[in-house]
């Protein structure tokens, strides 16, 4: 429909330009057009709720529609639990063993020291007996071995106590930290997927059209709502080739239309670099008058609410007045 309008409107404008030779040289014909904002989900799904309707004016960030989000909600919940588990594991590695476990190792250390002290006394006693030749060398060696084993056990349990107080090794902590970062990234991804199933208005404006009804399947990237913000309303008009060079961007023009007595001010922001919608002609001095160029002007957002796409208008450029 918009393509037909873009083709037919300029065609009729060309006819009108040719017919209205008695109109002022600084008045041109045109029409209102809009650059629409198409709001679509990045992920497909069943349309669950449609909160707006055609013709409604909405504010920025107003909720437009919601797709079915059961799967995405479950994915977010799973990602949250995974993150909590990874964070608990990292905290456990960083703080070392529990106080009760450390107390148990300390008790083992005290027991080992007592046994080592007893073995030392027994070994020293055997040294005196060997000098008196009342025991054999084999018995002395057995006592020495027992003492050395218990002394070694004291050193081993002491090292275990030091390790328990320090916590996990640095490489284990780095691995646990990486798991936390990975879990955080998965949660962000799951939350992003969830947010895509519920879209809000990127700008305040007019709901131009809706394309789906609740219960219908919406494919990814397919627009559900089209918006027309006031700042996207524009005036398109056409001027002959002998006039276009006298117009400049940011130049003010006056827009009039049927049913409105007060003109609407607008500013030119685009001038086509080439001829628009022209039939094939030979560029002679007689045929050059058929060439027209499209210009675009933008009214103030406060004035744009009273303009409707497709509405015919007259554009007057005061600086071109004879």
C-alpha cells in the first residue's frame, strides 16, 4: 500500500504541476509521510498479550506486547541456581576448612606429639641399656625406627593443619573463579532471551498498525507493532529543476492543508541529488521543465500530531517570493 502511494502521489503531482501554471512560483505540492519504527522480537514465540491498539498514543517505555516466556523464565531460574552454586564453591575454597575440621586435625596433632614424646623417652632409655649391654642392637634399632616414624607423623599432621588454615590452592581458586564468571555470563544470556519476549516502546508516538493477534505465532524479527513518533513525521514535496538550486537545507517553509487555517512551519532537511519520478525525456530546453526533485521538510514535533501520512499539502518557500 505504501509503495503504491509513493508511486501514484508523485505521478499526480506531476500532472498537477503541469496544470497549475498560474500558481505562485514559490508554492509546491506535496504530501505528509512518516518514517515508521517497527518493533519486533529477536526470538520467536506465541503472542500472549497485545497491550496497544491502532490509533493509540503511547509514552516512551510503554509495554507493547509479550510473547510466551515459560521456557525463558525456567532458563533464568536455572542460571541463577548455577551461579549461586559456583559462588558458594568459590567462597568455600577461599576460606579453608571448617573450624570443626581444623579442631579435629589439632587433636590428631596433639596425640601424635604425645606418642612421639613417649617414643623418644623409650629410645633414650634403650640407648643407656645398649651401653650396659642388657639389650640387643636389634631391639635398639626397632625403638629408633618407632621414634622416627612418630616424629615424622607429627610433622605430617602439622603440615595438614597449616594447609587447612590456608584454604585451597591458588589454581583451584582460579578455576572456581572462572566457573563463577561463566555462570554470570549464562545468567546474562538467559535474562536477555527473557527480555526479548517482552518489548516496550523505544519512543513516544502513535501506534500506526498492529500485525498479529494473541495466540498467533510470531517469527523472530517479524514486526508486531509499528510506531510513528512525532519527530519522524515529514513533508515531501517536489520542485522544478530550475528552482531546486535556490533551496537549501535548514531553510524554513510554510505548510498549508485543507481544513486548517494556520500554516505549519517546517524546515528542509533533505534535497534529492537527482531527479525523482520522471518519464524518459530528451534533455532539450523544452523538456527540462518536466524534471522535478523531491525535498523533505520536518515540522516541529508539537505540530506533527495534527498531520497524517498521505495527506496532501501545499508547501510555500517565502524566500522564493518574487
